[in-house]
C-alpha cells in the first residue's frame, strides 16, 4: 500500500514528526506519530520530559523500562526500536499500531451494537495476551499493569485503510456499523500488542513489595500492602499478571470490572476486603462457554497459591480448544433462584470447573466467606450437584433453597 507522508513539523535523529494529533498521553509522557526516514516506516515516538522524570526521582524507573523492553522481542509485545535524547526530552521509538486500545474498541463495540464482545472474539484476544505474558514470565519479568488500556491492536496493511489508521475505517464504514458479524470478521485478523512497560520488573524467588498498578486490576496480594492485614514478610509474585488477565477477561465480556472502588468501597483496605469476601457476579443474559467460566474461575482466585500459573493458563481448554467445540451455556440456566445474576467466588475454590458429568449429589460444609446479604452459598461439586442457600437466623442457618445446577469441579 502506498503511504502518503503527512506534513512534517520537525525532524529529529532521522525521524519526521508529523502534523497530526498525539497517539496517546500518559502520566510520563506523550506519544506522537513519526516517520522513520531511513527505514521508510511509520513509528510511535514516546516523548518524556527530562525535568518531569528528574523532579519525581524516576530516572532509575525510566532506565529500567528501556532495559526491560529491549529484552522483550515477541510478536504480541509492541516492539522497542530506538531511543535518543535532546537537552530537554527523552524519545523512545516504538512499533506503531494502526488501531486504538482494546478498552476503546470494547466501548465503541457496545456503543455501535448494544452488546459486549463475543466469546469467540474474547478468546482471540486472550490467546495472544496469554502467550505474551507467558513469554515475559519465562524471562523472569512481570508486567504489573495488564489492563485493556495497555492492549493495542494491529491490523495487516492489506486491509484498505487510510494511512494505516483502521479506527476511522470501522466507524465511518456503514457496512461494519450495520453488522457486528462483519466487524468481528475483521477483528479476528488483528494482532494483540501489549504496551506500556513502565511498571514491568524483573522478579526473583523473593518477589517484590512495590504498591503500584491500576486499582481495579490490582491482585489481592498487592492490595494487602494497604490493608489491615499487612505482615512483615509481605511480597508478591508474577501471578499478579494472571489475576489482571482474569479482570480483563471479565471486563471484555461484561463491560465492567468485577471489583472496584465506589462510594461504599473507597479505600484500598475496603477493596482488599471485597476481594477477600470473594463475590462477583455474571448477568443471567450472558451466553458463555463452560471453558470460559472455568478460565475465569481459575484466574480470579484470592489465594495466590490457588490461582492458575501462567504455564497452565496458556494450555487451558478455553484457549486450546477450538471455539466451535466448546460447550456453550446460558448463564441463567446456572442460576439457582430468581436472581438476575450468577454469583461466583474467588475464595475456597481448590478445584476448577470441568466439563464431564458427575451425577452424585454432594453438599459441602457451609463456607462463612460466601456470606452475601445474610445468605451463604455452598461450594459446588459436580454437574447436577445440589447447591444449598442458607439464611442467617439467631440460632444458626435455615435452608431456604436447594436446586441442581450444571457445575463440576476438577483437580485438586
């Protein structure tokens, strides 16, 4: 495809800065579109003020980001290409993605079609995110800020788009606005690119203790640092990334995050306790697959030791089994009463959902951690197993509902 160079406003170190709006703005700098006059390709230039970095004592963090990024050459991590400096600014040259963040694409998808991303499309994104994070962990590096805003999409230049910008192509092309199927057909050709390694860190067996990241995506073990349960031996591992992928998965399919700060949950200690309570819900109108439910359940585990590790995550049936062969389920068919949401838990889940059939009816002991509005729900053991809902009474608990559901838990 022939590329017409936009008006140049300045040239530095062989890079032509183009007269167009910034690609993005962050806490540490602004990203601009540039043209590499030597390689004849478009790139992204992250511009950071030297004074900003110096005033905040972030010089070491800046060097750490560049050192780590240079080591991470993977098809699903935005490529680090070059770096140069001027008297006042530092420029990091990166691979340019011809789309928006996944957060913006998910939001606009809902705006256009009144629905959230399909399971098939969700799986397409998560296969690539999981592979990239697995690669990072294999190098001993944790990202520590995985979220939809740090995922970009890149499309093949064979798509008829204007100057490698696919965003306008979608939203001004009536063929795609009228048909989510057409939209998804193109989306399924996209390559995921993880961006922003500002919080990335090389971890050893001792883990790390830094409190950083995006609140809604923070793992319980990170929030513990700001909780009333902080202990002297506090630390956490790279499994914070698998928790964040769980939050991201939930966000893609529902448009919301499972746990967030609001008017009732307004401190990090409150958010930690909400995680510990372990309750999140899925709307009855959702159509998912049992494999996706299991994947979500395996990732969103409060106990770091019970949470699935990255090696097992990339081999999970949701990612490895072809979408057409997965078992579709309507969430309302799993709800045990007349409520509008399926209640799931992040605690005491030592097994994962399986997809076989176990006709034995077994009921566990009451789990005090599953208290919801003075009701508690038993752990679920098998497909066609009983789930008993109890109501708190002065002298104990009284059974108010028992119903069979299609769940089965796998491996201890």
